[in-house]
C-alpha cells in the first residue's frame, strides 16, 4: 500500500446490504505505537505494546461491542484558538450535543502546561462510554514537586482539562483517570508554584541586600576600608 499515514475505511458494495450482512474493514497506517482490539459489553482491556497506556472498560461501560484503537504520538496538546472557541459556542447555541462533558474545564478555565507524557489517542474519537466504568492508564515523567494534570482534545477538537474528580491515581510516573469518550489525552505539568514564589522572594531579598550594602559603603567609605583591612590582616 502506498498511502499517507491515517485511517482508511473500506467496504464491499456487493456483499454489504446494510442490514443482516456487513463486509467492511479499516486500514490504519502509522509509525506510532498502536494497538486495535474489539471490546464487548462484558468489558476488557486495550493496552499499547510499549506499556505507555492501557484502556480499561468495566462491564457495561459500553452498550455494544466496539473496535477500539490506541495510538501514542510524541506531541503536545494545544489550547483552542479564539476561532475554535467561537465555533464550539455556535454549535451549542444551535442545539448540537456538546462534545465534552459539563464537568471538564474548557476555554480560559482549562489548564495548560509542559509535556509530561506522549499524546494517547483513543479511537473511535466519537465513541461514548460510561465514565464511571471507563479508565485510561498512562505513564508520565515529572518531578515530585511538579503539579500534574490531564488534558484532552475531543473528536471536534475542543481542548479541555479534566477535574480532580476524574483522577483516580496520579503519582510515581503513573496516571489513571476516568474518561467518557474517545479523544486525545496527555499528562501535562508545570512547576510547583510556591517553590517559584519562594525563589523569587529570595532573589528580591538578596538583591535588596546587595543594593543596600552598596549604598551604605558608598556613603561610608571608612567602614568599607576597615572591613578590607581586617581581611588583609588575617
């Protein structure tokens, strides 16, 4: 096959009559870690071969069997542009079903940060699941002092960050959280804010101290001379 990377669906128009007989297929061309597995209403797991991510579906997480695909890519999820946010607002105003749940943070409320994991795609993007029974496990890399969170991009391209109520585990390089749909997911991080504030305060104090000493010794050169003489005598 000579084709670009992507997902290609095909079907037999002769043998598929859209009722009791279905002859369809899908070809996925990718260089990224990838796995495909069909899961039924009894539940199951779909795990990437490199161990980066595992999708866990409890019984009754879905209402019918679904062919799931997991893919890992080295990228960073980005927040929506103003135009994309406007398009989403118009879809909601038109009465279309929202592509993300009410409990996630979107637009200006969504957290952003640096990459701590690969982007894990859960396909089909438009699949809907019971979030109480659907879990995604991912590995990530972050310092113990970093603040970590999970971001996602929906099937319609909406960027969102998951609330703490969705997070089941976050630590020791492993994240586990609840999802309710396909999409692209990533663990992001940003440095621990109190540590940054402490360093900034320390820098300000030291700068003020040095400036104060410079002004004092400029106004009192004899004091500076005495200090230099004491060190010279030693």
